[in-house]
C-alpha cells in the first residue's frame, strides 16, 4: 500500500478532513492556507486565503459547497469551496480552537480559547444565508483550555474536550452543562463521532484513546498505545480505529532511532488489541481521518506532508482471528 504524498503545506499539519462523499480532501496547517484536493489521486484543486494565523479547525458542509475555518488569528471564515471566495468572516476576542457545521448545515458553532483576560466562549450561529448571524453564546467556565468540540446526534448536544483531560456535554439550545467526566490524565487532542452517532472517541497525550457514549459520557472502551496521541479516527466499514502521534522532536533522543514512533497504529475497537502499524512520516502524526466509506485514510504530520492511503484488495477480504 504505497501512499500518495502531498506537499501542499510549508508548515506542520493541524487537521485533515474528507467531505461527506469522500471525493474531496481538505487540509489545514500552521501556514495559514487550507487546501482542497481530489482524494483519489491527490490533485490539488485550490487554496483558501484569508487567515493570518495557524488554521486550527475546519468543517465542510454536507453538500460540499462551503468550508468553515477557525484560526489562531481570532477569525472564523466561511469560504465557497468551488471558487475559494470568502463569504463571511467573524472576529472573535481570542484564538479559535474548534468550528463545526451542524447536521443539516443550518447552524454552526465557533469555540474560542481562554487566554489572558478573555474567557472561552461558545458561539452558535445561523449560517443559512452565508453569513454569521449570532443566535446565542455562552462563556465556558473552566480553568482548563478547550481543545476541540463536536455536535451530538440531531444537533441536540455539543461535546467539548479540555487540556486537563476532561469532557463536558452541553445542551445545544440552552448551552447548559448536562454532564462532565475526566478519565484522561493529560490533554485531549482529538475527538470524532461515529457515523451512526452511537459513540465517539477521543485521543490524548496520556497515550490512550477512549470510546464514550455521547448521551451521558459513559466510558465504554480504552485503547492503550505506546506514545502520546495527537489524533484518532473511526472506520465506518470495520470495527477498527487508527491512532497517530509520537514524541515531540525535542524529546526524542539520538540513541534510539525509533524513539519518535511516528507510525499510524491500527486497533480493534471492541477487543482493544493492536492490529498493525504503517510508517512513512518523519515527524509526529498530528491528524488522521478515515475515508467516509472506509476504503482508506489520510494522515497529516509535523513534517508538513499529507499522505493519502488507499487500502489494498487484501484488506477487504481479511478476517480477524478468533478472539
């Protein structure tokens, strides 16, 4: 399985995401400029200009017409995917850590970081008119910085993760906190909802990935890796999970050539066993996403490259050993 390596960025990757059909791949990095590619061959279709800081979060509308971005320059922008045109811009009081279109694309949220004297704020917008029309907002009262957020089933809830390893569940209409849990020992780095919204998974610097019930944040499974994790993704085809991370370059000793551990790890979601690994990057894996149909995955690294992996035919005929 030879990956397609993309060199569309000049700085470390922060996020890669497919559109709903999986024919388009979007990437964001610290170089301020998100890109879009054909996912089957890696051909770059265009870039989106407008940010002046590292783009931390992206979200694609279900019809693939709009791209929502959030960045360290305190801006959230809605772009037209086909032309790259800037449709709307919202200026926040602090850096943006997470953005997302709702199911149905009628709403979107923008979550900001708590820095200096500014609080973390969750903004919910009406975006049906290609503009940011603020519906309501809430100050997230916490001493820890938020790291990511996603919508729950039918946009009824919003789940927020934090640097102290905690997770909070909010009602998406009243923005009141419903539940909270703290199972991770270090910062939560990524979160992804399953395709059927029955569970979600998180990754953490504590070298674990954990599966939760999105209704009440009940812990279901814990996957133990051998390195700090930066990203995680769920397969829509098989009971598998991919994990990525690795030691920071400053922490890797010259005495151990494999100390960085920059492979992508495959785990069985139910039995929690490691199934295998795929190498290729020369720095920590910062972001991962399975193709929506489970036919491959994409990884983005601290080394500035994006790698598109298409699974070989043998992958689809593989049967797990009896557990």
